[in-house]
């Protein structure tokens, strides 16, 4: 346990404490690059016993595991309710291009499960929206790693509305994000990871991410003059 990812404070805390409880509804995991938020979401998604919605052609649970994933999943197991839904999907921003190419490479009958047309004939953001519309419809447990990567401001607002709807219908969603917009969802659960490990935030405005964005937007010149010389 003296090698990556167990040297990440958030992961070390998770292992030392014997796990973490993720509450129902929507949970956002936020923090700087390298703080462990994606590592946690990847591991949670890998160990959750999801099968996705039922369709004979379509990939059911999202992009496959990556060779770059951490071994953390081998040290975790999911504690779920006996009646927990097996439906779910893992949207991983950095692997979606290959996933969409795989979907488009199937026969037309398989692509029909995603509505008409090739996903890669659309913009990157439009393809993401199609995934969100088509694969997040069933009540289940869903995981997202930086879903804002391909989304415009308006599309992010649409995702906030979708998350609220999913929560209302009974789904659980765990999202790693850099977006203060997404994590502003009312009544969402907030976990911040960093040098301290993992801490729960009571308020959206308490997040370092939100405070940094506010400071920049209020006085961008103060930042830019140090960056652009």
C-alpha cells in the first residue's frame, strides 16, 4: 500500500477507514488534478454490479476498463441493497471517442438502439448529449467522470436538469467534475478531495473550486497579468 494510488490522501483515507458511504441521489466528487476524484469514480464504477439496460445489440454499461486504471478496484467491494437496480452506465470523457466509434461500427440494427444516425456524424457535444438521453433513462446507479468535457454552458444546464430528474425518479449518480455549474445542483451531496483526504461539504460555495472561479471572474486581470507577463 506504499505505491500509487494508495499514496493519494483520498484513497489512503478510504482504505484506512474501511470504505465510504455514498448517499442516495446525486453526489459530486471535486478536487484538483491528481487529487484522486477520477480514481475513486473509476473504482466505484468497476465494482458496482451493474448490467445496464436490456438490449441485445447495444453496449450496456459504457466504455470498458482502461489499462491506465488504478488497481484500487481490486481492493474494494460494493455494499448494496438487496433490491438495488442492476441498471447503470459509466460515462468516461477520455474514452468516449473510442466508445462512440465502436457503437457506429455495429450493424444498423444495433445503432437503432441509439436512435437513427451515426453518433460520430454529430459534434462531440451532441454525441455526449445523445449518450445522456439514451443511456440514462432507466432507474439505476450511474457514474460520470468529467461529463462537462464536451458540453457547452447550455448543455451543462441541460445535464443539471437531467440529474435532477434522475434523482427524482430514484436513480443514484456519482460524478467527478471540475464544473461549479454542475455541482450547483440543489440538495446534491458534495465530496471534496485533496491533501486532507476526503471531506464532505455542507454548502456549494464552500468548495475551493467555486471560490477559485468566483475570484477569477470578479477580477480576471489580477490573474492574467501574472500569467501573460
